[in-house]
């Protein structure tokens, strides 16, 4: 298991917007991570008194970023910054997530990567209940030439 202190410096999200707290396991194709149960009062994505289920997509996207950063680090490099450009086939199985007491279990599985795009399937559950799943695509910034 790897706590945020071991990977947080590799990511653009810092402070309260760093949602992924620990990596349970990862390999070349998949990451299993966890985040604390969403706190309705202090969550950075809180709106109108709660946290909507659509924000689970951000948890999936951040797990993708952690995965890419850890893979790049394992080969002595750094992951290039990217921009979330598409969400597809997203199933939100709850309306809100601010009432949850169990940690969020996040799985992100690579479906395609090349030097321009990462595409992953993600699933987020709490207490064994699937809350959301879908597909996310990140467009990587072009490599800088010297």
C-alpha cells in the first residue's frame, strides 16, 4: 500500500482537491486506490449542501493520473500533464455521495494508451456497492522539444 505522501508530489492536484488517499495495488494495466468517505461539509466539490454523484468521475480521473505518474516514475520518468477531454458510458448508480460512511474504492483499468491519449475504464464502489462506472479519456500535452 502506498499513502498519498508517496505519490502526491507527482500530481497536479494538491490540498483538498487531491482526492485519492492511497494506492492499494497497481500494475501496468490497472490501479486500485482508495479515498475517504466524502465529507459533505468540507468536500472541495460540494455544491448546494452536498456532493453529487457526477463528481465520482473526478475520483476515477485522479486515479488515472496517479496510475500514469507511478508508471512513469517506475521507468525513471515523469508523466506528461493531460486534460480530461471525454467521459463516455458513465453510469451513476446513486444521486449523491455525501452521506456515505465507507471509503471509496476506485479501480481504473487502462484500455488504450499512446503518446497522445490515455483511455481508461473506471469503477467506484463503497462498502461493496458500485456507485459509478464509466470511461474517461485524457489528452496529453505535446512533448516539448529542446
